[in-house]
C-alpha cells in the first residue's frame, strides 16, 4: 500500500493559512516571506519526486491550476507538478482543466483508501485544510511532512483539529533549514495512550 503524505507550511502556533488571505497558493502569504534556503528547497523537491499523485481539495486545486501551468524552472519542479496525476476531492468542481486531473466526489474515505491500495509512489497532499481534516478523521494519513516557520500568527486555520481523539506521531526526521525554519517528518503511530 502506498503512503499518503500530508505536506504543509505551518507557523509555530500551528496555523497553516494566511489569516488575512486565501488558503492555498498565495505567494503573498507569510510563508513566502522567509528564505528557506537550499536545504528547504531540496526538502520540497524530494517529497515531490517521491510522489506520483497530488491529492487536493477544490480551493487549493484551483489556486494551483491557475498558477502552475505558467511556471517553469531549471530543476524540473514545475514539470513534475504539471505532469503528475491530480485527484481533487470536491462536490462542486465539475470539469477540472489542469493536466491529468480527476475529481472524487462520492464516498471520499473509501475512494482514497482504494487510491492508497493502487501500486505506485506516494500520494502527496498540500494545503487543502478541509481535506486534511477528513484524512485525519479517517486515519488515512501515513506521514506528516511539516515545514515549521519561526512566526506566531495568533489567528487562522490550524492543521490539526481542536477536538477529537488524541493521536500519537512518531518523529522520523527533524532538520533546521534556512531562515530559522525547521522541517519535521512524523509517521502516524495510532491512538495516543490515555493518561
């Protein structure tokens, strides 16, 4: 079974969106005001190259689809983003236009479990907070890859839900990169022990 990897930019207080802006691809957002350096760029490139499906919610998908087809770079990041399969979880999106995109709109947990059962590389989720919350609720996340920025925002939508059953995570890797940013990789470890 392939891994489902949630990759997010988060503040020190767990916020994953710009409180004053839109969730998704926003180059004016707080995370893009930091220089994550070559190690941070390599972290993002490696997780993309280790994946062959991009799983997104509708809002993030629309932001990505509007931006990525016009982006080019020398290392092939944009080519990979534009060429890989995209699965969009949405009940409202009818005709996705970004290359290699399809929509899942019914029995989402079962559809995503079936996607995990297919052969292939990792399934990568970026942004897509509502979708991530559903994935957490149904215990479909195998790994969290977090880029934690040295900023406290005080408001905004957080990665993990405020209610629900505690869940343990196993630290796989922690590494400082540029600009005071730390990358953290956690594997899901199941329900947390009480007490």
